[in-house]
C-alpha cells in the first residue's frame, strides 16, 4: 500500500534539517510544507448521527415532558406475540446464514401504565387501559376511569421522564383528550406538583359531557423552579371518562418549532455545526423483526396519529421526533439530511428475518417516497404531504443510506436494486452502502460510499491514527465512518484516542468524506453508554469527546498540508518474547496435535498426556479424552499456558474445533500470563473476524487495521498455524493466511495540519495522549510571511481520567489563548493529555 507522501524521503529531508538546526535538542520535529497540499477537506466531513437509544429522543432531544402520553406503551413489538413473559418473534430464518434465531425479549404486563399512577383519596380507584374507544385508529389505547365507582377524588399522575423540570415564570403548553359521559363532573383540574404534592401551576378545564372525544389545551406557568415535578389531573368521583394523549411541552422550544426540541439540547447539537444529520439509526432501522423496523410514514403528521413502536433499545419510541422534525432540524442548523432506510432485513443479532424480492419492491418504494416527501414538488403525492405539514420548500436531504450494518449476498443484491431505483429517479441523491470493508462489496454493483463502524478500545484508536494512510490512494470507494466510539470508561484518555484517530480521518479526507460519532445523546437517568452528550430533564453537558469533536468541526481547514512528525529518538523494534498458550472466549472448543517449532525444529509437542505437569489452566474447564483436549465452559474467557517456556520467534501449530458458543479460539504468545499477552484471536468480534489481540494494563486491545470477514464454523477441525517473527505475526487457518500484523508500541503523539483559505491561516492539530509533555519544533516551510500572533486552543488536563459531569460540566473544555512570537520555526510544548489547535496566520 502506498502512503500519500513518501515517508522515507520525508524522514531523510527532516533528518538533515534536524541536524543542521538543533541536533542536540530532544524535541520532535514537525515539518509543515505549505507549498505541498494534501487532501481537500470537504465541508461534509463532520456530522452527527441521531438514533432513538438511551432516551436520546424521547426524554432527550424531543421536548415532550409526558411519558407514555398516548397509553400505547403496552403494545408488543410489531411482529411478536406474547408467550410466558416474553415477546416472541416468528421463527424465521436469519438473512445472514438461514439459522433460526428464535428471538424473544422479556415482556412484563405492566408496561401499558408505564409512567402513570392513578390514586384515589379514599379506597381503590377503578381504571383500566382499553382499546375500544380509539382517539385515532393508529393509537387505539386510552385510560378508562370509572370515576363513579370510587369513594373519593381521583388523581391521574404522570411522572415524566424521570420527573419534569420547571423554571419559575416559564410557560408550558398542555394538551389532553377526554371523552366524558353525562354523569361526570363539569370540571377537571390539571396541576404540576412537586414531591410534596404542592402545585407549581394549576388550571381547571370545563368538560364537554357528550361522550365524544374533545381536545383541551392550556398553558401552565410555573411558580417555582426544580426538576422533581409531575403532572396531575384531578377528577371528581362522578361518571365515566376516557383519557388519552396527554402532552406537555415547554412553550419555548428550539427555534420555537411546534412539536419541537428541547432548546438546550438542540443548541448543544447545533454548536457542533454538523455538516449532516443521519436519522433514524442504527439498528433501529433494521428492527427486532422486519415488522418492528421504523416506518417513516408512521412518524409524520399529527403526533396523535403516530403509533410509535417498541424499539430494540428497550422502550417504546413515540415517533415524536419524526421524519419531518428531523428534516426541519437539518434545515434549522444548515445540515444536510441523511435518511437511512431498511434494506429488506432485520437486525441479524435479533431475529434477522428478511423480505423476499417482491416485498423488497415495497421497501424501495418506501425509500423513494421518503425522498419525494423531502424534496419532491408540491404536486407530487408525498411532496404535497410535506406542504400540508407546513413546509412548502424542499428540505435539504442529500444522502440515503441503504440499510445499517448489513452483511452478505442478500444485502448486496438488495442494495443494487435500491441504488438503481434511487439514482434513476433522484440522481442528485447520494446513496450510501451499509457494507463495511467487506468481501461482498464486489457483489454490490455501483457503490459511491461505504460505512464502516468502529466500537473499539481507546488503545485501538491510538494505534490507528494512521489507519487511512494505509488505504491505497486508488481505493475504489469513498468512506463514511458512520459510527465510532472508544469503548470502556469515558475519560480524557479515551477522548484523546478518538482525537488521534480523527487526525488520520482529516488527513485522508479525500478517502473519508463523512464521519459521525455514536451514540450521540444519553439521558443519564436512562443508564446509557459512553455518549457524546449527557442530559437530564434540566441540564445537558458535553463529554470531553464532544468538545474535541467541536474543535475539529470549528477548525476544519480547506486543504491538508504535508506534515511530517520526525521523532527525536527512534524506538527499538519490538521483539516478541514470552510463554505460549491456548484459550477461548465464550466458546466450547477442542484441541489436538499441539506443536511449537523454532528454527524448523520441534521445540515441543504433545498428545496432552502431560497436561497436568506441563500446562497450567488459569480459567475454563479443561479435560483430555482420547488425545483430544476439550475446554467445556461456554461462558467467559479460558486460558491454558505451557509452563515456563519463554519463547521469541516460533511457530505454533495445532488442530482446533469449535463445539458451541459465540466466538472461536485463541492462540497466545509473547505472554506473561492472563494479565499480559498477545494472541491470534480466531473468531473475534462475535465470530466475525480473525485478527490479533493484546491484553495489557489498560485491558484488551484488538490489533487490526482492516478486519477480515472470516468466521469459525462449528464441528470443523481447523489446521491452525501462528508464526511469530520479531514483531511480525501471521495467522493461518487450513493453510490460508488469514491475518498478519506488525506490532510496535505506540507513542501517543499525532499531528495534522491544513490551510484555511478564508482566513489565511495554517491550522495545526496536535494530540498528546501521553501523560508527559510533548516538545516539538514546528517548522513551516515555503511560507511567504507569517503574522507574529496567532491563536491557540487547548483542551487538556493533568489527569488522563478527567471527564466532565453534571457537577462539573466544564471540568475539561477548550481554552483559547493568544499565540505570540510566531515565526517560520517555533517551539511548542503540548501539555500532557491534551489536544491543541494552533491557528497561524500566514501568506503562502
Ligand atoms: O450506536 C448504537 C448501535 O451500534 C447502532 O444502532 C448500530 O448501528 C451499532 O451497532
């Protein structure tokens, strides 16, 4: 593979410069040649990906404050039936391998009243959820209150999304629907109450008692501030009423859009200046089953008519932040829209069922209709609907992604059909292929952009700051990194790892044209993962990686400049040395014919008769039967170490067979034991790949750049061979080379630079992921003139574990200072654990 610039020449040029200048300094050299432009950095590069997950929308960005407002939360996921405490999907073959996943999710009966309580001043209230009085056919459920059967006043209370936050003097828009019989009381009172049941706001409504549905609307102005409020409707114990679609919104939403978004959350997103917004997912596009997938047509129009759907992240989406709201948000923040459609298959880690070719026609039409809704003329069917929904002008939809994280031939065939149909009718739309770096790309026909995702450890991201430098310049596809995130505990260390990776993305922005982090938003009370933005009902903050992404987005140059980092000291080449072993992860497997050779001679071989004396098992259940060693524990990691034989270069050979479980087998080498090892990881990433791996003090690190797509089949005896030579490792299965890797410890220093043509500035980005300062001499070659003063923006902390929080939301944020005394050569010290951007005004 060719690199963009010839590193060797660069190294020699840099070396002479270093010698002629200050050969004795310990500073690294960073040489930036303003006359040598690299890749252009498109304005499309930094975007965001929204998916309804961990209450990012409902209970997050979407400003609705009432949870389960339409009493629809008891609906089973579409395509499932209830059985013995589970919502069970149909037994259908999975699209990837025809296996029957028999997918089911736990299902409790009490979901219908999720978020609601009915209390009576005296005795038990009589109420139930019914579906025979539909407010709208798509949302048939309502709460029936047999008020006359109760001994005292009845309160119907909604808890909100982990309660409701109110601000003194602010107004909240209330709406509810009631169907009351003649015997009911004339009035209902609606209040916002605190933990002590004291009202912060209250309003009474006169009821129409004609046994028909009526909508009631009001404005509640809060007399106090707090975040523990609930909404209570108080009824007298007379008659029979049905209650449905109870809604409360802050009067002020982002851009004051109706059915709008929380201002603080939307502004936090807008501050990222996203070039594009991807919606609606993610796995949610695929669904637990095909019927459970998001159907965009159900997400538009009057929210009362939107049925919502139980999503595969464990709660029901209201579809409140629907297709129209997403497109409106794109327009409001000047982002391009990226719509994702289902490609004919549900999530393969769930039911994985799929549509046949005729049904796929329907899905293609669904995608074309979505485009028509966004950009079609007002006289088209769906364009007209957009106009009716209040938006005559077209929306800025630019991309359509066909599926999400799909694999295999079926996907490739479907993709081709979607692509052709979209391009024929809407040549201006850019389709995106959901395949990653996959062998199926060859089958998928014309492809503009592919979508690899990376959820890897921080150390993987540090190791892959140069990932796209390794991709050939003539790689046939452009790349959209649709999802990336350093997994594990969120910290400055992991955020800087993402920054290191992004320097490589930006440097290769001719190949990687779009990038978005995932997941985006997390309601902290909803117990999420490492999201970019964290919120509660009354507050929101960005984690350190949010601020880093913002810094990248706000300091995107127009074009890269040739940038060489020449370390002051060369690192010795790593030499593998340590004990060897075998093991598994969540898998039962068998092993035989184990042999280690060195210099072509057998160093050790076994038929397992010496298992007790020569080997040490540190986890797992290991037993020999008939010359075959079996590890029979299916859960967790297992290790078996060959005692006391520290080896350098060697070849490990054996036969291995998977019996059951989620992965394959592991061959260890260069190890000190289960806390520090290297391994050939055969069947990694839930049996998707053969790669190498490392365990060190920081945990597990996958060692790969481009993962292959080799899975381990059960009941097949594989000939496994691992060759270790210095720092170069190879893994073969059945004599076929599956993966090779050159290992070298990383020094976590990264630099990329570019030129901002609008401001005439060199923009230099420096990541120091080490816990020590990084000194560098920065040399700017071929500049005509330099202004003495520039700008420095730094985000960092002495503590690599530092992270923002609700109590200290600005613990680690960018700090802007003046950069003085600039010249074509200047010294720079990057603080430990920091991301620094230098803006140097200069004429070229
Ligand atoms: O970001 C969460 C999920 O991770 C996305 O839905 C999916 O695409 C990926 O597997």
